[in-house]
C-alpha cells in the first residue's frame, strides 16, 4: 500500500504541472471591462453631444470625427470589427458619472488632461490624441485683435470645462475685469453668444473650428489666433482595470506608430506580406504574438490600420485638410516632423 | 423532597410573576407604540447607514474622492450675478451660500408677483364682465398647458432678442441703461443717508397701521368713517419717496459708464434673472388664479346675499366677507404652489442664472467630481426651504382659520 501511495504521489507531482501548464500559459490578469466588451459584442464609447470634426452625428445618425475614429480603432483592435461601437453622447457634466458607473468603457470626448481629474475622479488618461489650445471666437465687427481687448466684456462658456477656469484665471492674472456666464451645455453657450448675450465664446481652437457651423452666419464671426493655454486631450479610462487601460493606451500608440512607419490603410496588406522591418512585423502581428499578451488576437493593430487608418489618415479625414475644419497638423504631427506625437517602441 | 417541591414551586411563581408583569407591560397600548417606533427608527437608521457605508467604500475603491472637506477648497468658479460679494477666490462653501441667496432672491420676488397677479386673474375670472373673464380664462389655460421650460427659454431668448446691444442701450434719465447684457442701475457709495430714510419709512408705516386700527375702532364705536386710504397714500407713498430722495442726495453714486464692450459700475440686473423671474411669476400665477377661484366659489351664496341685504357695496363684500372666508380654503393649495415655484427656480440652470442647481450641482459638481455629497447637500437645502415655507403657511392658516361650532 505504501509503495502504491508513493507511486501515486510521484505521478501526480509530475502530471500536475504538465496538465496545469497550458492553463497557466493563458493566465492573464482578469479584466472586467474586456470580458464585458467581449460578452456584449460591442464597445461602449462616451463621446461629445455633437462637436463637428471630433464626434458628431449627421442627420442619418452616423457618427464621425477624430474621437469617433479612436473608438472605431478600439473596436477593431478588441473585436476585429470597427463598426461594433455604440456611442453615448454626454454633456460636460454627464461624462464623469457615465464613465465611473461603468456605463461606457472609455471616454473619447476631447477631454483635457488635468491633475485634479486624475487625482479626485478615479480616472486615468491613456495618452494624447489631440493637442488643443484655448482661444476665443468674437464677432468680426467688434474689431478684436488680441485676447486682452476683451476686457470689460462678457464671455459665454460651458460650466465645468477647463476653459471656464483658464479664462477666469487668465483675466484675473492681468487685473482685467470680465464677466463669465456659465451654461450647462456647450450648445446653450453657443446660441447665447450668437444671440448677442456675450461678446465672446471660448473653447479650444480645434473645437471652435468645428462649432463654427452652428452659428447663424459663420462669416460674421472670427476665431482669434492667440492661444491662452495648451490643453492635451486623450482617451480616458477608470481606475482599477489595468489590462483594459493597457489596451486603450496601445491602440492609440498603434495608430501613431503606423503613421511613423508609413503603414496606411492602402498599403497595410503589402507591408504585412513583404516588410522586413522588425517593428512593423511585430505591430502587424507577423511575429511576436503581442496581441495575445493583452488578451486580443494578434491581428489587433492590422485591423486598426486596415479598417480605420493610421493617425495621419484619421486626422486629415476628420479635422485636417480633407474636412470642413481645415486644421493644420501643428503640434499634432509626429515628433520627427516637428510635432509632439510620440509613441514608445513596439518591442 | 417536600422541601424541594416547595422550592421549585417558589421558583415557578417568581418566573411566572415576572412573565405576567412583562405581559401587562406589553399590553399597554402606549408602550407597544413606543416599541414599534423604536424598532422602525432602528431599521431606518440601519438601512441609511448601510447605504452610506456601501457608497463610500465603493468610491474609495474606485479612487473617487469622498467626504465633505471639498467644501473648503477654493472654488475658482465665476458667478456673474450675486449680492453676497462672492469672488472666485472664496471657497466652495461661500459658492453654496451665493447659490442659496440667488435662489431665495428669485423665488421671493416671483412669489410676491405671482400671488398678486394670481389673485387678480382669479378675481377677474369670476367677474361679471364677459370680456375680462374670458381673457382671464385664456391666460390661465395657456399658462397651465405649456411646460415651464418653454416659458423660461421663451422669456430668455425672446427678451434677449428684443433688447439692443450695449452701444445702443435704452437709457432712462441718463443713469439707468437697459440692454442685452442687463439692466444697469446706479448704486450709492454711502448708504447711511438711505438707512436713515429707511428708518423714517418704517416709522411712517407703523403710524399708518396705528391710524388704521384707531379708525376701525372709532367706526365700531361711533359708525363714523375715516379716509384711511388717502391718508395712507400720503404717509406710505408720498412721504417715503421724499425721504428716499433726500437720502439719495446725501451720497455720491456709482454710475454705470460705457467702457468698451459693456457698462461698468453700478449694479447689473442680468437678463437671466429677469427671464426666470418673469417666467416663474406668470406660470405660477395661472395656477394660483385657479386656486383663488376655487376658494371664492366655496363661500356660500347665503353669505353674499346677507351682505347685500346689509347694504354693503360690492368691493366691501369681496374684501370683508368673501375673501376672509375663502382664505382657509385657498391657503393649503397655495402653499403647494409656492413650494413648486421654489423647486422650479432650478430651471435657472437652463439659462445660466446662477442659482443653486446651476452653480453648485452644476459647476461645483463637475469641478470636484463628488456627485453624491453635492446632490445630498442640494436635496437637503431644498428640503429645508420647502419645510420653512410650509411651516410658515401652516401657522398663517391656523391664525386665520374660521372657528366653527
């Protein structure tokens, strides 16, 4: 009996790791959000109520914009299909509870990265997809050339946005008196400015280029070129789900890296088949199995570039020269070309 | 053995004595009521404590800041219309106080005007003049069938569109300016002269009240009339205005002057306040009119016939017979309308009037992210406001209740 007991113990000691090994190889940190997305079959994305160029629904209900393209990239990476996204339009107030309560998986809503948001709201910023700068739109008739000419004026702003505090601080530092009227929604502030309640409306220069179409007579308004603050904006996730945060971060990095390596939606198949660049091969999943390390398929970055495009293509299509906004790349260019977009290497 | 039996019998009688005492105690109705109350209180407290603990633990886990210390943080939020002297460098607690004051301001002003307009329209609705009563009916139906948000937006955007830009303001007497940015009124630099005038006015009002009481007593004694109203016009109308003018002449004034884009100086009554005030007053007046109509129609026809038989004029019948008997019927529903008005002042958030919902539940909530604490505080404040109004109205009603046999 003792002999057979010894044999059984030895056998189990040898067999156990062999049986457990395959299971252990697949063990990744649990990700509640990723599991929920896979079970649901689509990504829930929190977007703006309607900001042309960034996240805007046309009258057929089709969403388009830079942030919308980011959501589509996420869906392409996680689920393999860029169309599997549901958009939740949120106001400046609604965006935080909607993310904190797990109603959306990520917030792609031209949200500025600030210390107090990171520290007190339980949210994390996973990178920068647009470098914004705050400025003002005024009536051309008012002949305002610099921001300080707005002293003694009235400024409409959306309550709770970074623009509200930045504008108040800017004028206070220079001892200039200005009246700031807070509205609950950006659209209310815009129509009040249009009606003449305020002398100026303040938002980011990219956002203003988009909001311009909402004015009754866009030609009568002029967007100032003086920038009073730099606002980096990027996708936002909540604390606690590190693997999901990893996926969100590297989806954005993949788009930027694709542009850095010259991979576009048109040549991605050719690059995948023929490229000898080691990093390109790792990005496109030819070698390295990077997708599996995150819990996704190895095609994740290939799907992003094939279905949505790299960062440059997305930018030109939504806010750049190929769109109605006609914004120049400026800081939103690759660092090798004089801009600020940078990604760590795919190694 | 015998001893043991007796001993056991002794035990039983002690226990049964205690049991029967307890049963008698419980059979008392008052004791049972108190015990049920205590149990209900304990359960309520336990449930609330559980939810609060649960919420705060989950918030800590999610990295969301919690607690009430955020109230002492610097606010940084601009409030363009305030009479408390709030600056963005003050803390969130004074922002909260500013919001409360603004809510009270618009609510109090609207309650006064809504009551006056409501009573008038209600009485007109019962007028024998067909045109007046039909017009009143149209007003009431129009106002009761359209949502308040529409009125608020209509008054705000409608009024805004009608007013001129600052460069072309309407000016009254060269010192008061009305334009799209608001009504600019000069403010006195030194209020001591006006404080004296205010004291004089209070004295005059007290004198008028004394005269009215004396006149009523004299009429009860001798039947002789006294022209109380004309005396009142002088004492409470002409003389106070003269006092204010004299008081105003003793100080220098901070006049609104056009500087660049806007008028600077003086006090600015923003269009948001005017729009919200107008919308709330006209809307609630329609409901108050119906309440008043119901109250007046509840007075028995016999009372009016008897008053006519006594030879009272129509105005005196309404003032001395109908309205005092209609008040106990009118006051409870009017209390509800006042509470509705106070809660409806939160529509100010839709047009950027800085009342408590816009300023605290809007700006402060987004800048600190502490939704649960802020919403709880706002609920508490509305509760306190509403309860105060109810308590006051109930006291007023009890004072005017008709003593019936």
